[in-house]
C-alpha cells in the first residue's frame, strides 16, 4: 500500500514514531538506513519565544539524510501554531504533524498534546487553523493522537473525522488513552474504528514490537501502516525485520559485527550533529540501549559511560568491541 502525502509518496508500511530525546536527525538517519519508510522528528513547541533555544533549534533542523522532512508541532494557541507552521516550512519542513498525543500534564504552561482531546470544540478550532496554515504554506498536515482522554472519553473517531474534514492527509493513532500512559493494553479495535470512519490513511501505533505483531495489527485494523516507537531504541534493525516479515521475505538478525558498524555510524552522525559536550552526554542513552544484554557489556559500559570526551568515549567503546573480536 502506498501513502500519498500531498506530493510525497511513502513507499513502505513501517514508520518511526516521533520521540522527544530520541528521534533526532542522527537516529532518524540510522532508522532510515535500516528501512524505516517514514520518520518524524521530536515534537517542538509552537511558541516563538522558545525557538531560539538550542533544543528547539536542533528540532527544527534537517540534514541531507532527511529525505522527507517532517516537523511535529505541539501547542494550543492557534496564532502561535500558525506562525510555527510557516517557520517550520522556512526551516525546511515538507510535512507538518500536529501532536495531540503528548500526555505531559502541562507542556509549555498550557494544556496541549492529548489534553486537547478533552475539549472537542477547541480541538476542532485548532485543526481548522492548522489545516488553513498548512494549505497557506503549501505543505500537507497530519495528526497524531491517542484514543481519547480516558476509558469513558474515547473520541479518536470524532477527532480523526474532524482532521480529515479540515484537510489533514493522515492520522496516526497511539492506541491508548491519555490516562493509559505508555503501559495500558493497546486498543487496536479503536484504531480499527478510526480506519472505518475516515478515508485518509490511518497509521497504527502502540507496542509494535515485531513482524508478527505488525502483521496482526495491519490485518485487524485495516491501517495503512504501523509506527514503531520504543522497540526501535537500540534496535534500529527492527524496521528491516518487520518490513521483511510483512513481505514474506527472509530476514536474518544482524550479527554483532554488523550492529557494531551501525553503532559507530550512529556515533559519527551524532557527533557531527551536536557540539561535543552535548553529544557525549546524549549518546550515553543510545549506548545503554544498544548494549543491553550483550556479552560482557555491563563492566565495559560502566567504563564507557564515565568518559567525558567524544574521542575517549569512542575509544573505550572500540576497546570493548575489539576485546570481543567484533572489530
Ligand atoms: C521517550 C519518548 C518520547 C516521546 N516523544 C513523543 C513526541 O515528541 N511526540 C509524539 O507524538 N509522541 C511522542 N512519544 C510517543 C511515541 O511517539 C509513541 O506514540 C508511543 O511511544 C507508543 O508507541 P510504542 O509503544 O511503539 O513506543 C514519545 C514516547 C517516548 C517513549
């Protein structure tokens, strides 16, 4: 199945979810290399006064590797969101995604993210303004939401219909309510109801952890694609694994040597993107994810995570890989 977002054609059904603090430019590049068909950047606040911060700047930024550039906006002020759409497009965004899924109680001092699903009139107004702004800026706009606020307020169908009516090109549903956080069982049936209710492509998100799960969710919901979040952390080959499973192709898990190559490529891209101090600190979490459960990794990781410069971090990492015979 091919998804068309305005002029952009997406080939493939396995997407990378936006994850603040994780899906930056370098990680998106690695996931693309391993077959992610569509990747979304980390959410960025719509208030203009926050755009000068280093964090926002890096989230609005794109590189050559971002073949389709998607910026996710978070906010509840229609004027600010409208300005943010134009600003994001000036920075290179080719698609705008609107976040109605973030569960944080108060983000940027106003209720936004999934809190917007609680107030349908407010949601409708914002979707309308965003639809208009995106048309004005000449880019498609998409929505990411949850199934609702809580068990007794599940309104993903209503919200998705509103988005479709306002000209949104795609909707991704994380199959949990706001109250369900990240751990309640995923309601794939609600995602299926959204698919039936709208004619735009629907992407199913929540606990897509392997090919079997992806196949089942696509079959049960009728969704156009699946979106993988946490299962990709330290595990970017999951995109190739799931895609192969969906096509009925053989897939062999990459061996340690191949994984090591990916880690070192990621390290390289990460240090090319961030200044060194930040790069050293922010790469630690990726290393902890990558090396989880690897032979003799715990003592090696303890050493690597203590290093304070890029070069020494890389050197200690390579010492470990060499001791295992992988490089
Ligand atoms: C660390 C982290 C950061 C996240 N940041 C965002 C974000 O910036 N925007 C967004 O729409 N969702 C965000 N999410 C939610 C994910 O996109 C996804 O909907 C959720 O993790 C469920 O998918 P999964 O079960 O495959 O992880 C985040 C999730 C995690 C774990």
